[in-house]
């Protein structure tokens, strides 16, 4: 049972951090998107590091495509994958609503930020491909710092700012702020994320699995 | 005895860092609060990391609500909790006065920065809830980096900028600068912090204690 | 075989990160090169950390002069050095083209950014000397964080911004953006890099090899 | 013998990083001292981390007051302390001259930046007190990250920006740039540094030595 609480709390804190730091950055900066994305990046990196470190002993996917790949690897059942996804999405939405509330915005205000175009779609495939490859090849000891570092880089080197997480894409549509996404664009983001995750899994299977001296579990 | 010195020195350095870096940021920046909060964050993250790493072998709570929860867990006596709190508050005030002095301000100048409102109160409950949950679930080996990362994120994803420490709230009222807080607002901050800490402790007790493969002590 | 895939993927991700974060920084910043170099630095540091951590179990040179020095040390054959170099250069070019594409630029647009002068040449010798010395003296356990930290510093303390990598110099000539380099200047950069690497290797051989309690392999 | 090379190279790289990143920050920023001190901080943190990690197996004081305290502790002889100090000062000056050269400044241009006043003097005592306390209490395994974090914080929470190093104070007088110091102010800085170091050593001796489960050596 505490696995579900861990997935709910972890994903909740994570997207509270992603959206809240974006709001704080916007409220403080004087029209400088670069500085806002920088503080958004640092808050997300810090959040990923402490959340994975702390909840790893229970469960620390915080991401339906991560749970999906562990289901394909046979480490969790299909039912666990679905239950995890439910708690992850619930957590992400709750975290975003809490962020809106703390910063005196309407608890729910759907985003009007359009994130569209073929290059954004490819960027999101690439971002999720990288995230899953990194997770599949990380040692358990380093996964917190490695995943945090990956996202810290990928916020800047992909044009979609690396959502790489369907629960995050859904949750971020609930806030019309810096880190938001128009609800109309969420479905394509999720599609891109599953494609990227599958590509990483296949590459891992055919090229790296078995030879690695480290283990993802 | 060196436990008390450690709590005094550690809390002193910590709030000298919090307040001093805010002053430095204000004196250098050209009216950009975002950049000032960023350097304030980094200085605090660095300070927490080196202070916990260095004083952990003696005692490294630096925070009355942390000592209170370890008292509830039965790891320290009520008298130790009170003595620790005394040295923590004394340390925080001393550190803030030293910061004021180093930057050529009046050693004591009470803050006029209002930090009020229901959403700030809820934010402070949430911030302290997160901090204590993270401390209770951290392995001893990682607690320095995990706590530093938590505060580094929470400065940005909570609207109260995560004081999460009654000694800090009291100390920060002694400086009318970036990181200050109006003395009138300190009591409600402390109340919110104890509520948040108790919520974390109850969640830990009912959900995570016993199952964790890591230990908070 | 997976060694070659690791070198290709790692170098590809690395220079996608270097170039992509430069483009993102330029597109977001309002004419502030300092902030752009800062985000460029952080993205590169994060990328080096996760890439070396993850691919270290296979192969993680990502740099022909690094492979060359390991060839001189007798750890890889001349043929492996040449094959690694091929995949590293191919990876760097692919990563840069992908970055251009994701940010809606022409996939290939050669850089017009001149990087010339004796002091730049000396800077690049010094930068590569430092990188190789650091790699030769690092323990395997710390090489990811040490190399990331080295480059994070060297981006700022050398006037050439520490390319220190022939594959990177070639790849970065394919993007007319912040991190680019005019193709005419690539050859001298590569020469400087080999000189710096050899100086580090000779210093290591005559002064530190044998006495080190750590091992580079 | 490689101990002396390590002290020379390490101190050289360190103050090349301190001064060079200050020059780069000044050349890029548009009159924003806060951003320049931020990049100066990050470059110094990265440099301390990789230099201590890499040269620790040989010798990694890079600072005459650090060597002096280890002499008082009986870990090195008086002659070694003097030889180390010589190589540290030579390294710092060489590193600063190299930084000046790489950025196309006159190799030697003495600083006109005044750093005076009682509060600056007290700040420098406090800064060095903290640095030495941290070094004396660090485990060997963590000393690189702990010292880097200490300086990263102290650059911001002391009004003297924590020189905390006589070799550094001398070296930094050779560059009339951001990180420089007027040669006339160097002697008082060195005095403050020895006072701070002695205070830390006495506190360590009377309060923490013997009880620590960690060891500074």
C-alpha cells in the first residue's frame, strides 16, 4: 500500500515543484524567460533528486511511461502499472492545484500555452527516449542523481522542454502559467512519450541488456 | 556538550548564510528579485550541505521542529529538545546579527517584510511537512544532500519560500533585508511549522515506518 | 559492439546538449550572453554527468583525444581508437543536426563564429591539458562528477570556452548558433587539443603514474 | 616530489579559475555584478571539487593557512609547510597571469580594487574560521564536496567574498579585474586569515577533536 502513497506523494511534490517554481519565477522576474526556465530547471532537479532518494525504498516511478517499461520488463504486473498510473496522474493534478492555490491563483485554470509542431513532437520522442534509456542503464545507487541531471540538461537541449511524462503533461494542463500546456496538446505529447519510451526499451533489449554490470532494479 | 556547540554553530552559520546571501544579492543586483532569490537559494543549499555533512557526527538538527519530532520518536529526551531549541534560536539570532554587521548594517534592525495570508500559512505547513517527511525517510548517508536539495526546491515551489524552521523565523526577524520577516508574523509561521511537522510524523508512523530499508538515525 | 553504440549515443547526446542549450538560451535571453553561457554550462555539466555515469559500464570516452591517450596507455588498440573516433565524430554531427532540427533551424548551417588568436590557441591547449590530467587521475567511481565539474569550471576560466574535444569542434561547426565554431578554425582547435592532451599524458607519466592510489581504469 | 607539483598545479588551476571566470563574467555581462559573482561562484565550486578529488591522493591543501594548521596538528613538518606555501603562492601567481593572458589582458596588472574596513576584516576572519573548521571536521571521502560547498556559500554570506587563502590574496592582486584585490590590502587579509584559522583550530582542539567519528586525515 505504501507504494501507492509513495507514487502519489512523489508525483504530487514533483509537479508542484515544476509548476510552482515556474509561477515564482514569473512573479519575480522582470520579463526574462531565460531566468525563469533556469530556476524552473533547478527546482525540478532538486525535487527529482530528493524524491527519488527518499521514495526509492518504496516506489519512485512518478511517471506512467516508466511504470509501463517496468511492466514490459516483467518487474510489475499490468494491474500495478494501471494503479500506479492512476495515482501518478492524481498526484500530478493535486500537486499542480496546490501550487496554483499557494500562489493565489485559481486552483484550476487550464493552460492556453500552445506546444505544437512536428519538431516539438520529435523533441518529445527524443526527450522520453533519453529519459528511459538513462533509467534502464542506471545503477540503483545513482538513479536519483542521474535522472535529476538528465532532466536538468534536457529542459534546455530539447525544444519541448522535456515533459517526458504523461502524468506531468496532464497535470501541467491545469495551470495557465509558465510550465503549463494547452489541454488540446496533451494527447500528442503522451503519444510521443510512449513512442520514445518504446524506442529506448528496444535499444536497451537488443544492445545493452545482459552486458550491463549495473542493474536497473 | 559538543552537541550543543554543534547546534549553536550550525544554526548560526545557516542563518548567517540565509540572511547574508540575501543582503549580498540585494546589494549587487539591479532590482532583480529573481536573481537575488536564486543566489539566496544556492547559498542556502551549499550551507545546508556542508553543515549537515560536518556536524552530523555530533548533532545536526539546526531546527526546533526537527528536534521535536526526534523527541516524539524517542531519540532525544524532552530536556534535550528544549536545550537544543535554546541553542538553535540563540545561534540563528547570532548568525543574523553577524550577517548584518559584516554588510555594514545596524546589527539589529527588525524586518518590516510582511508575510501574511491564508495561502502563505498553508504554504508553510506544506513546506515543513515536506522537510520532515524527507528527513524521516532519508538514509544517514544521504541526509545532507537530500535536505539541501529539498530546501533548494522548496524555496521556489512554495509561496512562503519555505522557512520551515522556528529558529530561522525568529532569527530572520532581526534583519530588515531580503530574507527577513516582520516579527508580527513569526508566531503564525511557527504554528504552521509545528502543524506541518506533526502531519509528516503521523504519515510516517502510519504508512512508512517499519517498512523502510533506510533509517533516519 | 555496444561500445561503439555507447560512443555514438553518448557523443551525440553530449553535443546535442551543448548546441541545443545554447540555442534555447539565445532564443529565451534578451541579449545577455552571460546568462546564455550559464545555462549552456549547466546543461553541459548535467549531460556529462549522466552520460558518463550511464555509459561507463560500456565505453564513455566521447572524445578522440581521450581515446588517443588511452591508446598511448595501451588500454585500447590503434584500430579501436580509430573506430571510436569515427563513431564519436558521427555522433557529434548527428547530435548537432538533431538540435538544429528540434529548434526549427536548418538541419545544417555552418557556423560563422570566429574563434581565432594566439591566446585562444593557448587557452585550448590549457583546457585540454586540464581535462586529460583530470581524467588520468580520477578514480572510476568519481570520473563522471569530476569531468562534469572540470568542464563546468573550464567553460568560464578559459577564453576558448574549453572545447577540448575534436569531435565536438567538428560537430559544433554544423550550427550557426551560440556554441558554434567557423569550420575554418576547427583544424587549429584540433591541433591545440592534441598538444594539450600529450602534455597531460607526459606530466602524468613522469610525475603521477605509479604513485596514484586511484586508477583511471 | 609529486606533492609539490600537486600543490603548484592545484593552486594554479584554482586561482586561474577564480580570476578567469571573473574576467569572463565581466566581459559577457552587461553591468550586472550579481550575475558575475554567480558565475564566479560556480566556476570556483567546480574547480575546488575536481582539484581536491584529483590531487587528494597526493596533496591538496592549495592554501598556506591549511598547511599551517596541518603543521600545528603534527601531520607535516615546518619545512614542508614552508615549501608547500612557496609552491602555493607560486601557483596562484602563475594561474592568475595565465588567466590574464588567455583573456588578452596584460599578463601582470595589479588590482586597484580596495577591500578595506573593519567589517571586511571581521568577515575575512569569520570566512577562514569556517573554512578551517569544515576541513578539520570533514571525512576524507567528502572533503572535496564539503569544501566546494563551503566556499560556494561563503562567497555570498561574507562581505569579503571569502578569500580565506593567503596564496589566493597574493595571486589575486596580480589582476585588475573582478576578483582582484589592491596589493595594499593583502597584508591585512593574510593577518585575518591566520587569526580565523587559529580560532578554528582551538575550537576544534577543545571541543571536537577525539569525539569525532570522522577523521580529517
